[in-house]
């Protein structure tokens, strides 16, 4: 009689659940932070956190990440951004489903991207804009305001790039076969 270890059969599903839990956590933190900003900071007002460097500023971004295309007069802009987000969600979800057999940098990066994309898509679908609030400037240079979802997308992308650039190919990871004496 052969015994089957159910833990090994269920592990890919457990890892998938963990990755999707990370994505859900990003959405939850993103939604909560945007709500807090919208409730406590008037639109276009700022709260200094580190004077001259970092403040919380309530901004409504009708464009893409970091305000790209926000000044575009196109009536199709929001629809195009929503369509692009939906395509990205399908691609990232498929990659995450395929690569979620073990806890890995790739899975974690994809989960962060998925959560960030869902957080910003939620705003676009409900309000037609995204709430941004992290506002940095240094020595006269100002970075466009961004949010938790944007941060998760960038961190996830950096993890994927790092994995691609610095991981060893599969054949280098395998030990060399023992030589017969």
C-alpha cells in the first residue's frame, strides 16, 4: 500500500494562496491609505512630514503612474488606462499562477505588482482617477506624487529585474555529476 503525502500535493495551492494574500494585503493597505488621505487632507493641501524633503499631499491623478498623460484632453484616456490595467492584470495573474509553486522572489514581485495594479484599477473604475499622496522633493527637484499601489508595482518590478539580472541559470545551480573512479 502506497501512502501519498497530501502536503506535497497541496503545496503549490498553498503558495498560490500566499501570493494572492500578499496581493490582497497590498490592495487593503492601498485602499486604507487613500481613504485616510481623502478624509484628512483637503485636495491639493499638504502635511509636512520631513520639511523640505517629504510631505503628504492629496492629489487626484487622472493619468498613468506618476502623472503621465494626466494633462491629455483625450476622452478615451481613462478607458485606455483601464483596458491596459486589465490586460496587465491578466498577464500578471497568469504568470503568478504559473510561477507560484514555491515562495520565490519572482512570486513575491508578481504579487506586489498584482496588488498595486488592482489598487489603482479600483480607483479608476470607481472615481476615474487615482489618489496620490507621497510627495518628495530634494534640492529643487520634485518627484511626482505617488501612492502605496505605485510603490508596490515599482518594488515588484525591481524584484523581477533583480531576479533576471542576478539569478544563476538552472544548469549552473545543479551539482556536477560524480565522476566514476
